[in-house]
């Protein structure tokens, strides 16, 4: 299977640094031997690599690495205070893109607190503050029904009555043909 020159050129750096697996490295070596342009590119990268190596080795021999590595070792072995370790652990969770979880969690907590009284009456201690009283009234053709409900004592009172006020009002005032108010 022949490799095209563009893929070989992209992989030449990894080939020279010996980062490729054996079969891929062999394919690139075979292609470069048979392709003059890829061979020229490979030789140019080899010369550049050799130049950099000679310059860096010359400069590196004058650098004292002993104190550098001692400092690195000391910083690795240094024990941070618990507050710094806690902050290092929490800091990534406080990045703005990761704070998106906070809004839904806050909403769920608020809904849970608001609805807790429904599922656990009296959870706040003391008397039940959720005592409600309701009065419903239904009017229908002169007959009325009123229902009084009170939740604390579980009392329900039902009144059935006729509306006397409408009969008195209708007798005192004749109905007006004008429908405007």
C-alpha cells in the first residue's frame, strides 16, 4: 500500500523522533527511499535536528542543573496546607463553564424546601403552619350552597340556603329594559 507524499511529510517529524510504531516507520522509510521529494524533506529535517542538537548540547553543558532539580524535588515533596489543597480541589468546579450545574441544583433545593411541608407536615417543629381555611360558594337559580373547610381540625360545614336578597331586590325594583350600566 503506497502512502501519498502529504501524509509522509506530516509524519516525518514523528519518524525522526522515533515516535511511530515499527510498521508505520518502515512504510515511511520505504516511501522516502523511493520518492526524491520526500527524501529531500527527510534529509533537510535531519540536518535541522542535528544543528539544533549541537547548539543545545553546547549551551546545556554550561547550565547547572543540580540546583534546578533540587528545587523541583523540594517543590514536589513539599506538603501544602489543607486549605491550599482544598482550594486546589475546588477551583476547577468554580470555573464559569462548570457552574452551569448550580442553577438547576438551586431550583431543585428551593422546590424541595417549599414542598417539604406537603410530604412531612410539621417538619419545622411546633404547630402546623400549613393550616388552611376555604369557603366555596355555589349559586344556582336562587338556591345557594356554601362549603367551609378547615384543614387543622378537618372540619367541613355545608350550608344550603335560598337567596332572600335577590327576591327582595326584584320586588322593590322593576326590571329595566335598558341593559347598559
